[in-house]
C-alpha cells in the first residue's frame, strides 16, 4: 500500500488531460529495457558496438525514475495553469503509456512519432536484442499533458535540470481517436498489449544458462 499527503489542488493524474493540451515525453523510448539489457548483458553490447556505447547504455539504467521529472514539471504550474496529467511509461513503453493516458482521460491524441526521442544507445540496444523501442518497457519515461501556454516552459525547465524532453503531440476530443504520424502518414495508435522486452530478455537469460 502506498499513501501520500499533499495539497488537493496540486494533485494531478492522467485522467486530467484536457483537449488542446500539448503532450510532452521525457528521456525518450525504452529507457528501462535499455538499462536492464545493459546492466545484465554488457559484454554482448560491447562486442557489438564497443565499450563506450555499452557504458552509455548502462548509464541509462540510472534514469529509471520520474521523481525529478515530475517535480520539475509540476513546478511550472498544474491544472489550468500548467501540467494537467503525468504518467510513467512502464509496461508496453511509450505506446502503452500514451494509450493509457488517452483511455483514462477519455480523450483523443495525435502524436508525431519522429518527435519521440530515441537516444543512440537505446536505438542500438533495441536493434541488437530485436525489440521495438516504442512498445518496450520504459520506466523513467514521463508522459506529461500540459496546457499549451506552459508547454515550452516545461520543456525548458526540464532541460535546465538535465532531463531531455520534447513536445510530441496534442490532446484531441475523443471522437478524433488516437493516432500517430510517421513519414507524412497517419496510423492508429493502439496499446501493444504484450511488451516485447520480456520474451527477448528471457531468451538472453536462457542463452546464458546454456553456456
């Protein structure tokens, strides 16, 4: 059981997303997946890409928290004057987290896939282990919905705190549905349901056991 105490007017959940909000994502996709692979299989990553890349991937392990992200974002303002909702992208990653925010708030969304950060170390680790970064577990990635007049300030404040963040889309009325754009085309954004990280991680563990 988790209990907390705080001002009622400062409390926000994913349910609070409002039409017209900007959608902000911190750090990028597959943070937890990359960190866990890097911490568990550093030699395989180093063999494929070199020790420097393996070290960068292992550094991602220490980004698996959104506490500072939340505090910085909320410090700009909440509800009508800033952040309306926050959600940690865990199981099924960024796609899962965005779908959950849309479902919980009963809103639509339009997301620009190209605007979602995928750091080089994340991209290479996901390719090495054969997983999609956008649907892979990503604890440490914070999804923020924010009133449009405060969105740039939220991103700037996060950057000042050393937390990379980008505006990736907008909250729409529910009848507009949930979609993402890529290469000038629009696609339905659906919850992946199954996170590709776990079977890939299990395959690697089984390989270690056989060795």
